[in-house]
């Protein structure tokens, strides 16, 4: 008879993501992960034979699937620019629990100069977000070079606000910053 899993894959990835968001990659020891997931270390290695790095890569893959389902279609759709940006802000606000969650992309980033699967996935995610936001800016009538810069500014402000909100233990910092995001593109022309 096959062994019954104590926790399904989706719930396990959610718990892993919360753990990485809370303590970062380096702080997420197997003991911390085991406690957060309710699984023994042996069960974790059974599900993730390559250990913590595989767990982090699976969490990032899940983030990619969420972005592919909920964010990129909105930004690429036919809606008016203001509507796209409003929906983007609403989705990001929910994703980061109104500034109470850390940026997983930041918490899983490898040290500078270190290449690994997580770093590649994170870079790809940021590039894809920048390109999608630049597309929205171009739809609004902004030229190519400025569109890329505005998209970059949106990403910097969004993720910078998460860092500051965490550092100050003040989610309102994030809420104020994310409310201003649409104006970056809307006021550009």
C-alpha cells in the first residue's frame, strides 16, 4: 500500500515559501523547515532528494506559475493601461499580504557573484516582470527606452518598499508605495 502523504504538495510549497520569506535561504535550516512543514528531515529528503536548494527551486517555480496565471496575462491583455496597473497593484498587494510578507525573490537570492538555479530563476522573473511592465508603458505611449526605465523604477519601488516595510516592521510603508506605482507610468506622458 502506498504511503499517505502528511501534507500535499501545494500546502508544502506554501509552507516552504513562508519559511523562506521569514528567515531567508541561509536561515532556513532543515530543522527550521521540518518544524514549519510538520515533516521529519527524512520525509523532506524523500520529497526533495537534492535538499534545500531543490526546495527553493520548487518554491520559485511555484511563484513562476502564479505569475504566469495571475500577473502576466493581466499585463499583456487588452484592458486599458490604468486597469492593468490597478489589477497588477491589487495582485502584488495580495501576494505580499499588504506588506506583511517579505519578497521571496530577495530572500532566496544567492550572494553576489554566486551562480545557482535560484539566482537564474530570480533574474529571469525580474526580467520578465520588467518587460511586461515596459509593454504596458509602451501601450500608454511611452518610448522604448523610457518604458524600460519606468518598468525598472516600478520594480525598484515595489521591492524596495518590501525591504523597508520589513526593516521598519511597518507594512503601511508598502501600502503607500504600492498605491503610488501606477502613477509612475500614468504620469509619464
